[in-house]
């Protein structure tokens, strides 16, 4: 397998502007070139206002670039229709946020199954078995029929991680995933990401302000004023 074949994500000259064609047009991403391989475990870091959220929205196919191209599993996406991007996002991307956005009326397993329910309707027995396996992986097998209001913040975050992985995504995007957790719970979440990165062959990109978290990743990508100023390995030879 070539290095190109091993790529999950490739950004080529990615630019994003707002108010295009108006006197107050503002470009916030200035030609981003970046690659994420199938086994990568990387952190995207940078000060507030550097463009991290905008870039994450591009990578997550939630917004289209103004110029340049984003390839997901080799597929160019910039000119895809909204429906095409939605389908690709649902099949190949998993999302974990600082705030878990669980549906309060649903049980843990129903929340985990939600991405599959949105794309294919009623989940199959195999889907439910997979969801239960994921809940077991995050230590919540016995909480499958419990609603979010009965779970701690750390437990809710683990349900959200299981939900993000239920579609077996090629790339997991985590936006400040430990920002509202205590040190112990944050360490557990990080360990889960590590385990899934290896066990599920799922590339991981974590957006974080936490220097300790970014240093624990294999790679740190530093974004400043809409430009990547460094992309360094944290691995010691």
C-alpha cells in the first residue's frame, strides 16, 4: 500500500473567506496543506481566533471551502452537493465535542445508535450488538438503558464517544473533548481514543487548548492566524 493509499484526509490549498465579494470580505484560512494518515493520532492546536473551529468545520464537511480541495479517502469534496457531503460525513466521520449533545429522552444505547438510525432507519440486531459492544468498551454496558440525566459528565462523554464510533468511521474528530472533565475523567477519555485508534484503525484528530493533551498525541499541528506554522512529531526515536 502506498502512502497516498494510506491517507484518510488530504487538504490542498484550502482557503475559507466570509462575506465574499463584499467590502468586508475576510479570509480566515490561507491555503492550508495537511494530511492525516489512517493510523495518525494528532492534535490541532493554536490560540483562540486562529481558525481551528473554521478548519474543523471544513474537515467535518459541515462547510465548504472558498478555494482549494479537501480529499476524504481520496474523494474530492469541495464541489459535492450538500446531500453528498452529508452521506459521506455520516459514513466516514465521527464527532466528539466538549458538550456531548445527547438526546435526553433517549437511553444510552439509543443515543449510540442515533447516527445509524438517521441513515438507515430502524437498527438491525447486529447494529444493536455492535452498540452494546461499544458501551462495554467504554465501561457502560450496565448503563445501556439509562438516560443521560442519570449519568455523570464523564459517563455522558463516554456515551458520546461510543456514538461517534458506531458507524466505524475512518476519522474521529474531537473538539475540546476533555474541556469540561476533571483530570481523571479526561485521562480516561484520552485512553479510550488511544485504544480505538489502534483497535478500530480509526485516525484521530483532537482540537485542544490543553498543552498536556497535545503533547501526549503522536503529532501536533499548530495553526496560527489561519496558517499552519508547524507540524511536528511528538514521538521519540
